[in-house]
C-alpha cells in the first residue's frame, strides 16, 4: 500500500476506495486468481439460488392451487398433499445447503483477501499457491469468529422478538383508540432494530479482519473490533450502507429481468442470459472490492488509535499460518503505540 500507517488515519471513505483500487490494480494477478477460485463461485451461487428458489416456490404455488380445488380425503388430494410435503422438505434442505456453501465460500474469500493484503503490507512474497495453502488454517479461526457473531445475532433477534411480542400484546389490549401511539412505538422499535443489526454487522466484518491479522478471535475479536471502530464508525457505516444498497439493486435487477424475465414475453432468452452475466460480473467485482475495503478500514482504524503495526512482527504472525498454528501473545504480533 502506498500510504504510510501514520497517514492512514486521515483517509476518508473516498480515499479508502482509491487506496483499495490501487491495491487491486497493482496486484491484479493474485486478486484475479482469488476471484476466479473463490469469489466468482460464491457470486454465482448467490445469484443461482434465487432462480432455484423461484422454481421451488412456483411449483409449491401450483400444487397448493391444485389442492384447494380438490376434494378432501380423495386419493388425488392425498397425493398432492404428499407432494407438497416433499417439496417443502426439499426446499428446506436446499436453503440449508445453500447457506452452508455460501458461508464457507464467504469465509474462505475473506481469509484469502485479508491474508493477501497483509502480506502485501509487510512486503512478503505472496503467490496464489501460498495463499490457498494458508486459507484453510486461517478459515478455522474466522469460522469461530463467525459463530460468535451468529450467536450475538441470535440473542439480539430473540430479545427483539420478545419485545415485539410484548408490543403486540400491549397494542392489542389498547385496541383502536391508541392506534397512532402503538404505530409510533412500532416504528421506533423497527428503526432501533435496524440500527442495531447494522452495528452488529459492521463489528462482525471488521472482527473477521482482526481474526486474521491478530491473535484474537471469537469473542475477543468482536470486542477488539468494537474498540477499533470508535471514532471511525461513521465511515464503516457509510461503506456498509453503500455496499448493501448496491447489493440490493443488483438483487432487484437480477430478479426482475432474469428470475421473473420469463413472465415478460418480449424479453428473449439471450437478453436474460446477458443481464445475468452482467449482474454476475458486477457482483463478484463488488464482493472483491468490499473485502479489500474492509481490510483497508482495519488499517485506518489502527492508525486512528495510534496503534503502530510492527511489520516484522505481523510478518512473523503470518508465517505461523504456513506451519501448525500456535497461539501468539498479543505483544508478539503487535502493536506499539506511536505519537503523532
């Protein structure tokens, strides 16, 4: 990276975008290889699942429509009912397999990109074979952090559901006369829930970077991530919002013109395939930039908190991944404070 660590604390979001582009462009060979082997399959799976889910859903709707027009207790009714049960089982199995594969590719991609950028930062020799040999070992630690984040989300959603249930009971008891107040409270609760979800998501994404570059993982990485984001949370939130906005737009375009394109007779097959490939191109580009940017944000946060990353110590930390992993003490990996 071109910037010295002391200077990185002054980077704004646009500067981070430029720095990320420079890193990808200067090391385009290794990032192209990582993209083709990990990020491209992940992007394809993400888009393809919408088409498969649509097929499942359409089949279920058709079967349920037939069931409504069939007399109860007849052989045909029982046959259609069994078919619906089988379809629902297949759908749930598909959803489980899809999320499992997506999470695996996501964590592998994160591990590969973060390790590559750290190697570039420490001026280590970095090649595709070396990165891919390290990724499975880094991935184990990233998986632990992901599971901790998943547990946090689960508890957060459980508490939110409990509060929503209390609101529903209260709103029902107050009935129509306080409908306006009940709706106002519901809107406030919804806003707080969204803000909390985004906050947890930002912490988790940065915690994944912390897991690769430091000796902390799991809960410790989440706590470290939260501390690092102090003072730079606005930048992280803006990036996360823009990233998810673009992801949402891509999702909408793909569903509109590819998944549901068959409903529009004027849209030919070649047109749908072209739009699908275009969405795939934009998606894996967006995913690659997102992973690089969140790693750059880590270095910005470290610089902002005056935590100087010792390149030789970080290099030694990365070297450990090439052998059997042994936990390192924090002082071995990092990080002496510097004075600006």
